[in-house]
């Protein structure tokens, strides 16, 4: 059973946010792998990274919190990209 409520949601994750190698092979097997990658990277600057990784992961679980696209696409990839996103208030 898919974690996504609609096929288009899974397609967008696969096309834009799922980590893949240079050949296009997925490195994030599931959306949970993507959340773990992002949570681990965000937590890496905290005083207690293990604690914060779990907190960040829990916040991402069940789609209760989704960071901006650049964060989902770039955090934990090892790529030299910005995690800043534009937003309007």
C-alpha cells in the first residue's frame, strides 16, 4: 500500500524529491527514506543529533509537516545546493 493519497503525489515525489544516483537509480527506496535523509541532515547541526533526527522524522511522518521543496530535494544529498526557498507572507 502506498503512503500517498493520489498517484500524482507519488509521481511528483519520484520526479522532484526522491534522491537518485547519476544514472537515475533511486537511492531513496521509499518516502520514509527521504524523510530520514532530510531529518538526519537537519539534525546534524544540533547538540544532540540523534534526538533531533527522531524529532524531525516524527514531524515529517504521516505528512504532518513538509518542508519547502528545496529542502526536500537537497538536504542530505551531499550536493552543493541551497536549501533556501522563496515564500510569500
